[in-house]
C-alpha cells in the first residue's frame, strides 16, 4: 500500500467517523506494511546485484575456458611411445 493510498484511506476513515483508536491501528498496520515492502525491495535489489555479479564471474570463467581449449586444440596430440 503506497503512502498516498494510506493517507487517502485514513482520510476516508476519519470522514466516516471511525473511532480514533481504530484509525491509529490502521495507520500502524499501513506503516508496517510500508516498512516490510521497503525491506523486501532492498533484499531483491541486493539479490539482483549478487546474481549479476555471479553471471559476470561465470561468463568470465567460460570465456577463459574457451581460450584455454582453443590453445590446446592447436597443439598436436601426443604420440604413443
């Protein structure tokens, strides 16, 4: 629930004559939801960065692996004694 949506909901509750203690509870729940959403988004951003770094590392490893195999492919196979 966005901040604007929370404010709109609170304004509607006040206009409807909802008791103040209930409005306070709703405000508290909305704030907790906002904090939880922010925490989740933070974790997702860190996960995306970690996955991107992992992909770059794997890509670098694969590139090095191909270069190594090309070098060995140019060498003649050892002949048996």
